[in-house]
């Protein structure tokens, strides 16, 4: 695991989309990287959302909601032209979401600013995904952010294959820029053939991906079947935590947040895996991507990560 300066609060940035998930039950604030930052804050870290929303009612509500959750809003840009992002979401009988991302929105036009430059210089970790590296403006902003990070900062790529918002070139470039890759089992099975990587099962595919890009860690989430963490010297499989699923939106982002916090703190991989599966299962039992904190659950997860 990573040997890093252990601080009381690590600065963990979710770089990308902040939007409203339009669920059948009503709007819920979301966006993979924004969710990630929120869950990092529940772990006791300084989770920061770096995104862009419109100068509109939904944008005002998003900023107010982030502030109400106890997160800083300084890195949330406001757009005078494009509206706040929305995603139409249908929930299947198994709690799995089906997303339709609406384009022409603010987070597709994130800009590299002096404020973001200052944030990048103090970040201990950053997580970004494929979705926010789709339009030219945001591609440039995310790339500039990554290049401004300190060499010691942890870089995480969350592979979210959504609609047509990814390409072979984008995947290849992103994999080359990071230490950790997180993806689900379906995404791993889709990505490996694109990259001409083989493998007969999830573990062998994850190993090939790790080796191809000299990654520190590949994380594969498997829904109700838990997860698989693969490093150069270790493989940790977890069977998952049984839970009554409401919807799985945000569960993978909670997992990634635990991964970031645990890795920065040098926590053994077995404990990171247990903590991540616990938090992810709790999120799947709630409605929406950023459920109100359950202090008993969050405290139990923090204790796994912080115990001597």
C-alpha cells in the first residue's frame, strides 16, 4: 500500500460531473465524481467537488445542497450559458439504474481557472471518469488539473462507460495518467477487448489491465457479488455484504471513496475491501446517490480504516 504523509484529513477531489438524477421518485443530486467527494467527506476526509453548474434554479439548488452536506462549494463553477446537468434515470426491478445523460450542459464545459490550479496543488487525491472527458472544454480542464497535481498525489480513474461518451483513445490516455483504476465487471469485460487485452476471468483480465499500464491497483466491483482488488503482489476478493437493494446509484462511488482514503493511509487491502463493501452496500439500500449520513454505518467504516 501507499506510503504517504498521514494527515488528519486528506484533500480528496471529485473532478467531473455534478448533476441532478431525475428518478421516478423525484430529483436527487448526483454525478459520479461529486458522489465520490461526498463519501470521502463521510469518511472524515476533506472531500471537494470540482465541477460546473448553470446559473439557474437547479444550479442554485445543487450548490445549496452541497453546502448543506458540509462540503465546500468554492470549486463549483457557474456557467452563464449552459444549464445545470440532468440525467434521466429508470430503476430496474433489481435496483440497477438505466441512465440517459442529457447533453449541452454546464459540466461539459468546465474551465481551467486559477482557483482550480490552487486546488490541484494541495490535493492528496483526485478521481475523474470518462463522462467528463467528452467535450473539448472539459477534456482540457481535466487534463490541466491532472498535470498540475503534485507528483505524490493519488490519481484515480473511474471507468464509467455511458452512451457514446468514451473512445479507445480516451481510455488509453486516461489509463496512462493514473495509479488506480476502478470499474465494474461489465466494464472490464468491455474494456479489455478494446485494448487487445486477453484474460479468461475477471482476475486475469484485471491483471492484464494492471500490467499493461503499470497501475498500482485495479478495482473491479461485482454488484451483489462483492469486489476484486488486484495489485502486483496481492489479490483480495470480497463476497459482498447482503442488503435489500433500493437502487445502486452511488454505491460504486462510495466504494471508490473508501479505496482512496484507505490507500492514502496505507491501510491493508483486506481492510479496505471490507470497509468499501460495507459502505457501498449501505448506499445501495438507500434512495439516490448522496443519502443522508447514517452515523452508525459511517463510524463503523471509519473505524475499519483507522484501527491500528
